[in-house]
C-alpha cells in the first residue's frame, strides 16, 4: 500500500524519489516471489492468509529448504510490513 500511496501525490522531487525507492523494493520482492514458482506462491499465501499450501498435481509442494528461503526473504518481509 505504501507504493500506491506514494504515487498519488508526485508533486515534488522527494515524492518521486520515495516512489522510485518503493518500486525498486517491490521489484526485488517480486523477483524473489517468482523464484519460488506456483508452489512458492501457494506456500506464502498459506503462511500469510491460511490458504491451502499444496499445489494441485502435477506440481510438487515446495521443499523445506525453499520454503524457509522464501519465508526469511528480506525483500518479501519488507513489503509485507
């Protein structure tokens, strides 16, 4: 929401700088999220909102290592706060 709010008033150079900073953070978080694929997205939705974690077949659930990597991602944590 901070990114959206920051784009509503772009009348000064500091507003543009803040919007660019937040867009950069959102892009890094998106890249991290996409690295987990569908299983990673399902895992994070389960962790955050209680959705079922296991993807439908033929997709396999995420490994514990990958799940831990996503749940401890600095970029994903920063955009969820």
